[in-house]
């Protein structure tokens, strides 16, 4: 744990990417191979199962810190991170642990099924063995909230350097179903022994946005400058569902979401068509709710995401189907090196021979001859229940991760309304102890009804100003939430809007965010609930 | 209460009606007793000032021609039958707790204070009183300071490493207090100390006041970049990210502040290194300092007043939250544009005095 904690301290001590990679390499070079695998697992979202729930974790931390519970909660709201709060509150001492990361994680996993009192004793003893920095990373591992200022990509880049592999190969070998307890570092780095895993997906290729913000609209001329001739590009609608990779190998089927969650059981409608595919086939696509052959808004699909069991009712109300984008493996061969056009032909062949064309759709190509024409077609996105247009270079390979160059997303402008901020709450992480999470309202007669929460969209400077406003204009405090004098007006953008019986306003927004601060608008000129409802359309 | 308390909280500041004087008032008054020379405690515009000897030159430098009387720690002056005396607050050079006594009733106004002896200013002395008016900037149990010997070992190591890597070293702290505390603890065998103009102005004022500081060199247009790179630059918070600072690049930039205790706060400032160092008392320091006064009542003026007063009440103190314009969370001024054109990212940004302070960002750190 010493080396792991030291690595965190060193990562925190620099803002430069090269320095961070160096810190990671130093770490990989000095720890045992099993620690390397655990480190990779943590940074790729394969956390140990949570053995001590948040309630007990807090309770026992309060006991160890010897402070009132309310003071613990208020401290948490300032720090904005539970692991860090606990690390700061516990009594300081100079103890330090010689156990490796592997040993600590084995201890954590060993808590499974132990009685509460033993977990309690173990936790308090463990805290007493660790200094503040070690406690922080220990708490991070234990609470499974592992987001700590360095991306998985950076970790893989560092390890690729250490192992003498290229990052794309390593990324692929780290996909799918592996556990740090069973996947050996030797297997990972030696291609001939690399773990044979029929379920293993390929890293997703992600598109880069054509325009950074909706305020910087790209003209057809700008598209020409950015992308060159229109005839070098394949265009499709950008569908709004769950990006997924579907695998059929050795008679087994697997469905992976982009977050590398195995979601095979969540989509039983797709099983028959997958079983019908030839062995050695991997398809990239989007899973959406469909009715009468037409895709439905994401909100419908959302009703079944996260459910443990899918009731008959859910399956009837929100049946899913696939819109296939790409083919990554054909006849057992990794064909990511083939061009977009070649892969598309193979995909079309697969789709043409399916007996389940209602479930196995293919993303249709948009015919266009110029950027002008495509810009016009893009305007119809919302009617298509699409988010905009995807552009893929016809000779593009299927690459790893989000890359500029060959795949672009050209989204439509978000919908927007002007709204008044009425509540504020402190943020987390980099925004800890600053009021950064706001609730917005629109007018319903002479009352303001809350309709959306948004966290992002302001610059640091603007956040500081809003924070100062909140602190000086608090009407009431409810725990961490402050009711703020309604005064500041913001333009709120969102991707979609749907009816909702769960919200006071009667609507639920998709991806709400702050587009800009309307210094020019008094609160009286903010939009009304009628404006919002009119956007519901139909 | 059967009689009017000796000190009261008014919209101009802490007021002694019997003695007809204010302590650290933020509106112009006739008689102002000043705990220390920071901008949110020493405003321009009062008729007469009373402060500690070692605040003299800094007050003249910052406030211009003022009518100022200064006294020594432990010395008593009478105003309209009320005794006023000063005791070390350990916050910055010249900082004082103000003790006010009349007819056996004793009040102490802490101003800002820390309990650790920083070796630069006179160390904090607890003063027995009936009523203690205290700051609590860091009045949360997450704030616990390490000893400064530890921190400066880190600072000097970091500087040394930067010199080896041919990086300039910029260390940020406000100009009265933190800058001198840093300066006096730097290991000058590593290199020379360079100062930003506003810090050197304060250093000069302190030297005029008889304070002996380690040698410094003011950065000017003629400073040679390659030489400066081997040294360390002490700069005020307002210089962060300005072209002034960028011209020394590539540099490593360290920030000295109690707020650095929290990762989020450090990341927000994009500091390469955050040194958790404050001239305010930490949680344990506040609790022990208040306890040592043996006071009947304690009033919290700024900082985490709500939580801290609640905690003090729970452990048996008669604690009250009062509202002042000192740099507590509730009273922060919105960020002002800095001369470099970039907004200051200080949380501790304070209300500037009407005359305007060069730094604009003095205060609570």
C-alpha cells in the first residue's frame, strides 16, 4: 500500500501528462506483478466487491474520529469525497503499512460473509495501521469510488511502455471478463499465452465531436475545411440508445455495453438473432426501444435499464432491437484493419441473411452529395429520433477509443429554455466546497417550478461568481442544499424532453446542462412551464 | 443581561460604547483599534488608529497618511475609562489580540490567530477573559496542520528538485505573513530568493520597522531569467497565471494555504504542489485556544461559524455566531479581475478597502 499511496501523492503533485505517465511507470516498475494487475483492475472499473456498505463505513468512521455524526456529515459536504473525509478526520499518526495492494485486496475480499462485528474490528484496526495518505487510497479501494485524476488510457499507456507493447493491443487484452486474481501479468503481456476468452470484446471506437459547443456551429464550408470532400465520407444517423458490442463465438453469445458491463441478460429479444449468427462474429451497434419498426426516445429504454428482472410488462412496453453499425470480427477473424466500406459490406451480408430483420436492423446510410445537402438533412434529426449525424471516413479502420480524424459526430443543437436558479448544492472532487450543482425553475403563473438539475457548463470564473452569489443570497438551508434568492437566469440546454409523473414539473429532460449565464435577463423574463410543455410535441 | 455589554456587534464593526472606539471596523469611524494590517481588518478612512508597533510601517504603506498610535504587547492605554491592551495573536508580524477591560469585565478580540509558533512573529498567548471574540476560519475537524518544520522540509526539497530539473520555482502566499514565514524558513544554500514587487514592498515596510528578514531580490524588468530559475520566487496569489508569472516558465508552482488540505481545492487552483500551511488556527488549535481563555462566552466572527459554534455548545461552551465583514465563508467578496486580466481564484478573497489594496487578494488563507 505504501507504493500505491506514494503513487497517488506523486500523481497529485503534477498537472503534466508526461509527468503522470512517468509516475505510473515508476509504480509499475517497482511493484510485484499481482499488484500491477490489481492496479489495472481498479483503473478499469473492476473494483473489489463492496464488503462494507456506506452506512457502516460512515458509522465506524464517526466512531474512530470521535466526533458527532452531524459534524461528520458537514465535513463531508466541504470535502466532497467520502474516502478523503474519513482520511482527514481520523486521528493522525505515523504508522505505515508494508502490506502490498494484493494483500489488502485479498483481505477486503475475505470480509465476505463475515459478521458485522468482525468487519468493524478489521476496519478500525486497518485504519490504525495506515497514515493519512494510505488511508485515503485504502478508503477509495474499499468504497469502490475509484475516480482519481488519471484516466484508464494513461494507465494503459504507462504499462504499454513498461511491457514493450502498443497501447491498442494492451487495451484489447484488458477488455471483457477478467479478474485480477486469475489473470496473470505474464499472460497479459505475452501474446502467445494471452488469456483465451471467448467473451472478450474489442475496445470501442468513439467519434469525436465536430463542434465543441453548440454555440460554435459548423458551416458547410467549415465542414469542407475540416473533413475534405463529402464523397470520402459515409453518413448515418446518430442514434440515442445504448452502444453495445454483440458477440457470437463457440456457440455462446455475449452483449457488452460501452461501459464494459456484460448485459447479455438484459436484452433477451436479441438472443435469437445472435444465436443464428455464424460463430466468430462481433457486431457493433446501438440498442434502442422500438415500436412498429420505429425507434423510441431514450426515456422509454431508460425504464428498463437498471432493472434486475425484466417483467413481461416491461418487455411488452419497451421492446428493444439493434441498429447495427459495424462488424469487427467475421469468420473468427479480427477485421478491424479493413476499411469502413469493406466492413460495411460484410455487415450488410450478415444482416441480409438474418431471419430476424425486425430485431437485427442496420443503420441506413444517408445519401448526400455535398456538405450543404447533409447540413439540410441534419435538420431532420429530431424527427428521426436521432441526435444528429455520424460521419465515418470510407477508408477508416476501426480504431481504439476516442480519436480525432476518421469518425465524427455532428450533433444537432440542443433544445433550450431560460430558467431561474433556485437551489444550490456543493459539488464534488475538483469542485468540492463550491456551490456548483444547481436546480433550475421556470414560471408557472407567479410560481417557480423546478424542472432540471445541471452541474456543468459554466467556466471556473463563472462558478466562483455563482458560488459567491449563493453564499450571500441563501434564504434557507436544508442539509447540504441551499434555497437561493431567485435572481440568476441561465439558458439550459437539453437533448430531449419527455412527460414524467415523477417530477413536479411533469417533464423529464435528457442531458440538461447550462449553455450560458443570461446576465442580460431579469428573472421575470425566464421561460414558463408552457414553453417547456410545448417542446413535448405530439 | 442586566447591563449593556462592554463590546457589541454593530454594522460598522465591533464597538465599545463606553470607550467610544471600534475594533477592526469596516466603516469609517473616529477611533479604530486594529488587530493586524490585513485588508479586511485595517480599512482606510478612520480618524485615529491604534495598533501594535510592528504594524506601523505596513499600515503606513497600505493606508497612506493616517493618524496612528502604536503600543507594545502588554502595554495598556486608557480610552474614556476603558483599558485597552494588546497580546500576541501569532497570526502575522504585528498581529495582536485586543484585550478590553472595564470594571472587572474583560473581553478579548482575537482578530486572526494561530497557536503554532512560526518563529517569525510573536507566538500566540492565551489571555484570560469573560468574553472571547474569536475567528474560526478553519473551524472544521478536517483541518489539522502538520508542524511547520515538516512542511518546510517538503518545500525545500521541492525547490531543490526543481533546480536539478531546471525548472523555475514559484511559491505563492499572501504578502503580509505567509511571504515572510516562507522566506525565513527557506534553505538559502539552495539558491537566492526573488520576490514579486508587492511582496518586496511589504518586506521593505517590515524592514523599516526593524524586522530582520533573510535577503531577497526584487524581480524587475532587468532580472535575468536563467538566474531567477535557480532561485525561488515568492509571489502573491493575484499573480497566479498572469503573464508576469508565465515569463519564468517552465516552472513548478506551489501554493501555501490551509485550503490545500482538501484535494479538490488544490486541483481547482491547478497548483503543482499544495503546501498545507496556514496562519490561522486549525480545529484543535481553535478549541484549545478558546478553552485556555477560561471565558464564559465565545463569539465566532468568521469562518465555519455555524458548525463550530454548534460544536462548542455541545461540549459545554456558551458559543454564539456573530456576523462581521471579516473573511468568513458567508461574507466573501465576488472575485475581482486582477491586473493580469485573469480572475483571481481565491476563495479567501476579501472585501477590499475603499482605498484599494495592491494585491486585492489579501486575507484568509
